[in-house]
């Protein structure tokens, strides 16, 4: 498999409209990063470039990488002054080091977490920082459980066994960072129920964007039926005061690169 190109085909336009909460929540992480004028910063999983542009507006020199051709194409179109490249978090091959690496809502898509951590470590200057947020242990557990149960009900045992994401506990992920040579200075694992854009088809839209990997081999007509049933089953837990919510649990970490190389 090509380590650069993502197997997931992303709808970049819908990402920015129907799922804009991803970037909006990430603005708080930019404040944690606190980019300074003149700093060189690598955005790992830059998606459509929104947050890379927010960082750039603070005066930093930003490079954005993402494994999705669709996302990179939109980022280049929207923010032509920023350097965006098609590249995977597990195959970062740049010829310079950065003052900081920033990553929002991306690393839970990278199942080879140790390869990603090694690449990120090697991309940072000694003394530089890594500021990230990703799905943590228990993230979207209600949604995942409902999808898997309905898939099993329809006889799709193989699809029900698919693992799309890596949602680590705080202790697991910080231990991986420490083992590589990072000094973790802050780590948080917190609940963040997230209101979805569509009050009618919120869960179905969310799954079409982010859970597409469960349904690739299933007839689209049947997928529609499955999504209807999943959403109906989730209504008691995730539909409140006229709106749909995703049961997010986030892991936020700040770490410093201690050694020259590991």
C-alpha cells in the first residue's frame, strides 16, 4: 500500500461546511500552540488548511501535510500562500526541522501510532514542541457500538469487525511519547459532546463523512437502511433539545523534544 495516499476519499467541501466544528474547535488548540512570528511550524493532518492559515496569520511559517489528495487540493486553492504537501504522518520526509509540530483531529486516523510518533519526533528541532489533540479512549463509543450492532443484525460480520480509529488512553499515549524521547508537559483526557450541523440527519451525515470505511463493500441502498436504523437507535442517547450530538472524548497533549535524536 502506498504510505502517502489515504484510502479514505474525503469530501473536502462538505468537511468545511457540514462538519466545520472540527476546525472551529481546533482554534483553541492554536492558542495552546501559541505560534510566534518567524517560527517554522508543521501542521500534521492539515485537512483543508483552515487551521494552518490561522497559525500563519500569527506570523509563523507553516507547512501543512495531509494524506488526502482531496483535502490538499482544497487547501492549496483556499490558501495559496501556504506550503501544502500530500504526505502521510507515518512517512514524513522533509529536509528540515521545525520549531513545533501541530496536529488537530488527525492522529486517531493513524493506526501505526509508533511510526507517526517517530516521524513527528524526527521533524522537531531539539527543544521544540509537539501540540496535538485527537480522539481519546471512549471517543464516539455510542456511535461505534450502534454501527457495529446494526451491521451484525444485517449479517455484515466482517464489516462490524473493522477498526477505523485509534483512541488511546492518556497513560497509553503519553507513555509512547516518553518512550520515544518526548517530555510530556501537559495532558488532558476530557469529554466534549459536540453538536452536529444537521438537526435532522446529524448521525447519518457524520457517518457518511467519518465512518465511510464501515460501508465500502455494502450496496448503497442497504447502507441507507443501516444508517437510518443506527440513527434511530442513537436517538435516546445523542438527540437532545432538537439537536444531534456526537459523544466525543478528546486527548490533548503538549510535549517537548528532549534529545537530538532517538
